[in-house]
C-alpha cells in the first residue's frame, strides 16, 4: 500500500464504527476555506493508511447545507489522500431499493443551490463530470460487495437536494419521473470538489426508508422513528463493512484513471494572470499545474 492513503468520509461516531478510537492520530488542519467539520484522524486500518473525517462534525452539528465540504476535501488532500470512500444516508425512490440495502450510485442530479461548489472562486476551472463518481473506485466497491451479507445495488441515480427539510410528495414523485433512484443531501458538492481536487471518489449510499412518494407504513411517529433508527444503524454497519473489505483492494485497482488529471484541461484562466498568492494558497490542488513562482 506504499504511497496510497485512503480517505473515509462518514457520519457521527465514525471512529467508534471503525474501531479506531484510542489508536488514531488527530490532526487540526487549517485551510483557505476555514476549518473542516472537526479534527481529521489518521491510522492504519487493515494494513491501509487511512484518514477519516466525520462529515457533520461531532454530535452531528452541521446541517447538510452548512457542512464545510471544501475544507474537508482540502484537508484530506493536505494529508496525502488520493482515494476517498464515502458513505451517507439516503431515502429510496424505488420499490426494489429497500431500506437496509446498499447502493453504489453512478449518477447524480444536483438540486443544491446554497453551497459553495468550487475551490476556484478566483479563476475559471471547468472539470468533466459526465461520470460524477470514480469508475475505478466503483469497481473496487462492487468487487468487495460480492462478499457482502447485504444486497448491494450496482448503480443508481442520486438526487441531491438542498434540505434540511425533506421533499414534498409532489417533489418526490417528480424526481422519480426524472429517473432518480435515491434522494439525499450530501453527495453534492462533495463529489464535484473531489473531482476538482483530482481525488478518486466513490460513495456507498445507505437507504434508511422510502421517500415521501411511498405512503408511510405506520401513522405512529414513535414506531416510525424506531424503525428508521434501526434501519440506519443496520445499513451503516453494512456500509462500513463494505468499505473495510474494499480498502485492501484500492492499491491493486487499475491506476489509469481520468480522476488523476481532471485539471489538465480544466484550467481556462490565462495562467500568466494567475497570481503567486493564489498559486501558493491553493498549492495542494494546483501545484502540479501552477507551482508558485520564485520571486
């Protein structure tokens, strides 16, 4: 695994879930985009160098809109991460995608509108997003899924809404007509930023219930909350087990992938006009193409 560090982005209690509490090194990373969701933790897991961050912070303090996505991805890049395996809760838009099953999505419909969605506010960068998730990492996850106790769907379109409120029934029905299979609140801009940072990124989507297109199975709020919690805990455990099985496979995956060179054709600004200050500030992202000039 020399030279490979894998980032894991997940929910609250990530370290406990990974069995890493007490043996991980904590890092406070300052970024040009403010602080990450919290400390990042590095450790060796199953023989793999890992850096982990809880997307919503300690105690689930950041709503999907307020998650510092840019700081999280920048900090992972600073720590030498090259591949990111993420997981997140979703609701199902399809009868055949049932709670407690897992989905490795291959497409996204982005319906967010309040979140900073690029690292490059001060220059023009256009990255290719035809396939928003790294196909190399998706293949790794799908190969690892062959040993899973849970059913793992091999594709799906993730509709990412702004939140924090859930969808109306009319919106939910509309997303189904668009071809959406899952609905969640965190895949974007996380996947876009990973591509801008030339990180390989794939997501394990964790359905905990059906979206509002499907009538609730009960009118008892307590029963619904209990079922949702049980589904979430079971599916989270399955998602992390899948990620753990995938980790040793990352290093042996195919090395030729366009994620590694996403910026090669993406920087449209006149490079002669890009300031040294900006080159220095974004060096972990741009250094390969725009090293700071020696004055």
